């Protein structure tokens, strides 16, 4: 992935003890989706990664379910 800018209006600080940053970059590929990054220091990111993967899977399942019922 190659980023060529930051979408400042979509960036935020997360509500958590370590206050990780959610940073959204513009994709250098004009057809590509924005690139989402969580920047977190001093914490184990495995649980966060698992949560993001589960959210992605649930999003795909809900999208597929919606498409088959319309």
C-alpha cells in the first residue's frame, strides 16, 4: 500500500487508556480505498488486531446478507 496524504477530518484519538490514534491516509491508487492505521505505543496490539479482523468479517457477512435479501 502507498499513501499520499492524510484525511485529517477522519482521524481521531480513540477512547482507551493508551489513547491510540486512528489515522486515515489517502490511497495513492485513485481506485483504492483509504488506508486506516491505528498508532499505539506501549501496548500489545494482538487483541486490537483480532477485533479489527472480526469487525471486517462481520461487515462482509452483513453486506453479503443484505445483497442476498434485496
